[in-house]
C-alpha cells in the first residue's frame, strides 16, 4: 500500500512537505539519506526545514513504511519497504556495499527462534566486514 494511502488512513495530513519526502523515497533508486531528501525538497520548496524531513521519516518508520540502515557513513539511509527485503554486506575498508537477498538470513532467524525463543526482526540489516578484494590485499 502506498505511503500516501497509509498516512491518510491513519489520519495524518498530506502536507506538501510530507508529500515531497514520500516522493523522494519512492523515486530513489538506492537508499537515501535525510540530507539528500532535504536537498531535493529545498530545491522545490525554499522554506523547507530539515527537522520536517526527520519528523516525517520517523513517522514513516513508525508506520512500517520505510526502513533505515546505518552503513557506517555517519548518517542513516532510508528505503521504502515495498521495494524489496534485502540486507547489505558493507566493507569496512573500501566502503563497498553488496546487496544480500532477504532469504539469506532465514536460517539465522529460525535458529534464534528455535534455540533462544527469540523472534528476531531481520528485515533490513547491514553486516560489516571485508569484501573479497580487500581480503586479498591483506594477505
């Protein structure tokens, strides 16, 4: 279901600023930061405020419409949940990000439930380590 519909059904107003944040997320090919959303918004609406972007992103996350991931860049990035469930392998040396299919962590999720009776939320994770190229350079 679209963010616009969910916001309306939950009784939230579709202000022009909220619409711009939602559009930026929907139109992003990759994960997008609040700062990148703000830059897009500011170009269209000069009176935009970054706090509006953060509040809207927080609301969208609470409603389960976006996920946020920390890639170790000093800020988090957002992704619309309907675009796909996936994870990321992030190289701590060169910064390469490799997408990992959502099913890759199902065995871990099942093991946590079976062994620890813990229902893990593994919808969107960043796992840090070294990519194959950086591993070769270290040996």
